[in-house]
């Protein structure tokens, strides 16, 4: 199967350009042996490379490229399949863009191509090439330092003592995880995450429940969440809980139940956020949005959790204007080296900025993920990189410190 991979990267500082011309000559031989062809562009700071050939060979070569210490911040822009090679006449060709005007290098590259792709410039892979040559997206080429540039130092001041489940008759518990601003070293909010009494996942807690029984259990569990949050003595810090969207529709008087439990436990609506997941289809959108209006009228904030992972995310933004969205872990994962994920997250940031909707990133586990997201403009994070979810309590937060500053 003919496979195409396109990536961009940063050259390391003080690297002699002559070493790259030698690298290209060696790569040309290896590529020919592997039946792989390629085009490498260089603009003085960034590399852009397109490699094509049998899938196994292309993937093996790309893995070696990713391990090459002469460049860093490697971002995969495309991994796709094609019926024919775009550059069948060369094993590897290097173009130094500093020696060409933009229109000249485009033509020079196309001259190395097969006849078919010289004629058709609407090919998606070649559009990436044009974008790089014309430097239309350079503002998105975030240069992040290596992960080992940072150390994460646990701060016990952010930890809270264990909160006991308030009623022996309840059949659930909660783990708590803070949302933080790493550079400000500030805890912004704490999320109560539903668990079984033994600490198992929400799926375990809801196992065997369906229909109204599931929604009633979902709502009643919030009584425990608010009681445990109160026992943790969070003060005026905000607390968030998750709720199935259809719980508001299927359980009569659900909004008033939430308001009563908030008051009973000494909390105020303004410090509470209800998070709705996209993973459930909202079949009665008018009733749902009506209930959301009731929540917001009472002072409760609303958020969309796992945004980008489920049904109708953009429609939900248009329907009820949440105060916050939390970008799904699957979009966050390895964002520092994924062009498609970066483009999607940048579009989400731009959309939410226009609508004055706050954004946080959840499930952040790697320093490189956090650094790229911070560079893109996100400042609020939740994930094991900073603090893991702690059953019946809040774990210490690990704040990042640059090694050079220590």
C-alpha cells in the first residue's frame, strides 16, 4: 500500500548545514533501497519533508527520522494513502528555500514530480507543501523546550484531608482532582469524579442500570458529591460535578434537587459548575436547554466535558452557550507532535475566544502536551501531570519549575 507521511520540525541550534546535505545523500541511498521517495525543504529554521513508498518502509524510515537529534519539535502533518507516487523520479531531494523565490521553489519541486502531479495542484499533500513554502502558518510553529527542561515539585499545601462518605447508606463515592493554572501556581477548581464505593469507575457504578433508573442514580449521586466537597472545606473555591444531559430531562424537578443539595451542604450556586458530557445523544434538546437556563439563572455555571469526543459538540455551543469547555483527552494526547490535533485545538480556541467561552485541557499527562497547549493560549489544565484524582480527598499539586531557574 502506497503511504505518504509529511512532517515539519525545528533544526537544532548551531547545526552546520553541510551535515544535512551529507544526510540527504545517505538518505537517498537508503530510500532507494527501501523503495521510498522523498522531498525535503529547509527554510533556515524549519524542515518540511514528504516521504512516499510502501507503508512498512515509510513507517520505519519515519521512526528513524523522529529519533534524529539534529532536529526537534517534530509534528506529523499527514499520514495518508495515494494511488501513485508524487515524486517517483527521486530517492531524496533537498531544497534550500533561502536560494529560491517562493514561486520558483514550487515550480522546482513540481519539476521533480511525476507528470500526473505536475498537472494537478489540488492534491492535498501538495497543498501542505505550498503552505510551507509560502509560510502561511508560521505563527503556529510553536517551539517548545524538551520535556526534561522542567521539574514538577509537589506542594502539600494544595492537598486536603480525606472526606468520609457522609452516609453509610449511600452506594457511591467520589475522587477529587484539581484544575490548575501552572504558571500562576493556583488551583482554579476541583472536579468531583464519580466512583463506586470501592473506588471503581463510573461505568462500574452504572453497570446494570438503564433508563430512568440510570438517570435517577446519576442525580442522587450529586448529594454525596456536594456533601464530600463540603467536608473537604474548599471554601470559596469552585467545584464541578458531571451529569448526563438527559438526567435534566428525564428526572422531574432535577434542577431544584441540585439547588437544594447545594444549599444543604453550605455551598452556593455560584461556586458550582455542572459538566455535561458529549457522549450521550440529547434527544429532547428544547427541554434540555430549558433546564440549562434554569441552572444558569440560579447562578450555576455549565460546561461541556470531553469536548470533541461525542455527539453534537458544535451544536451544543450554539444551543446553550456553556461557560466553559474541557477539551477531550483524545485530542490532547501527543498534541505536540500531531498536526491534525493541533489544527483542531487551534480552531476550538479561536471559536471559544469569539464566544467568550473559557477553555481547559483535561487528561494532560506529558510535559510536552502541556507546553504546546500553553503556547497555543490555554492556561487551565487538569491531569495526572499536575495532580491525579484522589478518592475522598485531593492530592498534592506538582507545580512546574524550569531547571534553569532552580
